[in-house]
C-alpha cells in the first residue's frame, strides 16, 4: 500500500475535489481524491457524467472511460483513489485513443501510453506523500502531453454547451444539427469519437447530472424534474433507474463518496 493512506485524514470527507491549475482548466474539470468510506469491504456506485478520468488506485494507474450506466466499485478497507477528470470531449487527444474505444471500460494506462511511461509514472505516484500530490503529479503529466496534443473538436465543444440546457428537447439531434450547421451523421460520428456515444446519450447524461446538482435545492421531485429538463416526474424516474439502478427517492437522499 502506498504511504499516503493515513494522509487522507487531512480531508474532511471521503471524497474531495479541487480545480486544476489555470492553464489546464480548458481540458481538466477537476483533480480529486477519495478514501475508503468504511473499515470493512464495501461497494459504491459510480454514475455517468460524460467525463473520462485517469485514476490511481494505490497500485496502478488506469483510465475510467465514459459510462452509459452505473458502475459498481469495490472498496477494500483503507483503499484510496486519486485522479484527473477531463471535461467532456477533451481526453482523447491526450490519451491517444478514440473515446468509443473506452466506452464503459476501465483500461490500464500502460495500454495507452506504453509500459515505460506508465511504469515511470507509477513509481512517482507510489512515492507521493499524499493523495493530493498524486493527483497533482497526474496533472503534471497531462500538462506535458497537452503541449503537443491536438485541440478538442470545436463542434463537440459547442454541442456540449448546447445540450447542457434545462429545457426538454425531444428532437435533440435535429436541433443540434441545425444550430451547429453540421449534418446529423457527421455530428454523431464526431460525438462518438470525442465522447464515446452520440448526442442523444450525451443529452441524457448531462440532464441527469443537472438533476443531481439541483436535487440539493429542489426537495420535491416534481419540481426537480421540471427544473432539470425532464418531461415529467415519471420521465425522470425512468432515466434515473437507467443511469444509476436507483429510483429518484433513493438516489437523491443519498450522498455517495464518489470513488471516481
């Protein structure tokens, strides 16, 4: 086990996140660290968020690809995670692989960056004195690669901004295609390359994440459904079960420790 398990006591909660340095914020949503929420083996659900993460689990680094449903993460007592979370669509050029190749997968970083680079990085991460420094060390590697990586797809960036709206949009693909001036097939293809899935799934994921954020201030489910952009409360319930395996009443009263 890495030497920073006890250092996680510096955090007030099992999970915490903080912004990357300013020069990385166009690509990186946050840095984060998480420690086991229990002294006994336990499991946590990870929900789709449109993002890709590079994660360190105390022994190895891996990439958590974009998810379309809940992922069960097994915690061992004293377990730790730390990572870098990329903004939607910003990871593929840094990882050297299309997002669709990572869809609903966890892939060892050595498979993408090669065993020499990943091995050297793992040595640095294993000797880090705290999980915060683990995350910062991953960010340093991202910074080095960002200097020579291609820019993100501007059409996908515009699509993410367009679909992150609270208003219901049943014809979301046609709407996006029209507003962005890109044919539906080309838009879908570019979206799959950058995000792992098409505009319809992106819309569902962003709407679900909006509901999660706003559930803290919208205790009535009917109000939350309308505010997040669902057609009605039943629509939100179906989508929550699809995304998490939980109903809204159970989901929104739970505060997960977000292992990654």
